[in-house]
């Protein structure tokens, strides 16, 4: 199985992403990608990166794994956890080591 890399998600930045959740699906936007500091090229390993998703305050995901699909290069099951909200937006992070 190929490890996902930050480049696999670059086409998602700024796009609305459908998240399969219960009882209702949620829409988020991939706000940005944070890449690890020093890329060390070792076969079988990847540079670490973090996906930062944003949603409106009325859309909420609890920490867990969800299927994310924006119609490009997916869907992917991704574990997200909530981080500090800013203004009227909620934020989530997905860390890939």
C-alpha cells in the first residue's frame, strides 16, 4: 500500500469536502497543508504533514475517523481531531507522520 503524501491533497485546498458522518454528513474546506520541517528522504517513509480543515460553527465533527471526498483523488478515511476555533469557524487537524 502506498503512503499518502501532502501532494495527494494539494488539489483539495480551498475545496468543499463532503464528510460522511452520522446522523448527517458535514461539509468542510481544506484550509491549508502544513508540511514537516526537514524532509529526509528514506525509502518507505514520507515527510510528515498536517491537513487543517475548516467548517462553519454549526457543523461539528467529534474526534474520529471519517470518509472525506471532494471528488478528486479520494475518498479517503482520515482521522481528525478538533483544534481551537477562531471566530465563527471550527478547525480540525489530521496529522500524517
